[in-house]
C-alpha cells in the first residue's frame, strides 16, 4: 500500500511538472515567435511608395510617442475629439461631425477596461514611457515627399495584407477639394513615416501611415473613406474585445500595452479582428 501511495505521489508530481514545463515551453515558443518576427521586420522593413524618398529624419522617439499618446487618448473617456485631432489634416477636416456621436457606450467600455486594468496591474491604463512599449516589434521607416501629386495617389499606404482597396483606388472616390488638401498637406510636410506592428499575441500586423505637419507634429493618415462613425464603432469594438480577453492578459504589463496599441491602430484603420487572431489569443 505504501509503495502504491509513493507511486501515486510521484505520478501526480510528475504530471504537475509536465504541466509547468509545457506552459514554460508555450511561453518560450511565443517569445521566440515574437523575436523572429522582430528580426524579420528589421531585415525586411516596409518601403515608402512612389512619390516619397526614404530618409532618416531622426524622429523615432517622436513617432513612438505619437502612437503611445494616441493609445492613451483612446482609453480615456470623452476623448474621441482628441483622437481625431491626432489624424492628418484631410481626416480632421472631414470628421468634424464626430460631435454627433453618442459616446455613452464607448465611455462605459473604457470605464470597465480601466477597472479591470487596475485590478490586474494596480493602476489605470496609461503608457508613461513610449520607448519601453513601442519597441523593436514596431518597425518604423521615415522619409520625405519628392512628388506631392504622385505621393497623394499612394497615400496612405495599405494598412493590412488582404485589405480590399489600395490607396490609389481609394483616391478615385475622393473629392477634388479633399485631394487638394492632401496634396498640399504632403507638400508642406516636414516628413512622413510608416509604422508597422508585428503579429503581437495573435493580432494581425498593421501598417500605419504618419505625416509630420509643421504646425502640429506627427499625425496618423487614414483612408478618406473611413467615417467618424466607423472610427467610433471600431474603437468600441476593439476595446470591448480586449476587455473580453482580460483573463488572458499577459503578466508583463508592457506587453499588454503593446497589444492595446495594436488594437487602437486596427480601430484607426477600420480593421476587424480576424478569426485567426481570436483563436490564437
């Protein structure tokens, strides 16, 4: 009988060790995948389209800061207007109707996610140091406009693989006034950038376009066919989805901030959660 008990205890301990080992292996595998994705992004960085020229503007920290600031705004109640203010001029001009949006439900989602964030990490959602969060898993390239007419036809760049319409196709539906604003904005810019996220915790990679406006600094350029209503809805959907996954939020808060930042980018560019992304998270 005593031998049987010894064998049972050994079997249970062995099984527990196996579970721990298995969990460690999964975590290590995920870390390895993230590291490989970061290396691949550095070796194959995104390229600016025709009408632009690649150039190091020395603006990496400011670009990272703009994403961190935009993410913080997205997690703050009654700040839809500030979120839109972080967009390029042509986007701001056509989204002035954001004041018509009823943000009561969105505010409720933000309030809940901050409560859950506080319960998990001990404080409300706030990215304090952009460079710690927006790291090498976000590849950034910079450049300048060389031909505003050609550049406007290729701007913003495609946000995700498989996106239905390319930038040039979207431009065909843009009014002449809007195109002129975009051309002038690009012509008067101090530079542009592309920020590409890696596949963080199962979320699809997103490629964001940014323009440096001389009077306003870095701003996100999004497709002209995205309305303030769509932005509002997508932000609400993505924050809701993030909060649904609170049981799976990583122990490392910095990683959680990265996941949140990608959700905000997806909302800006009107990208839905993929079925693959939901399954892997």
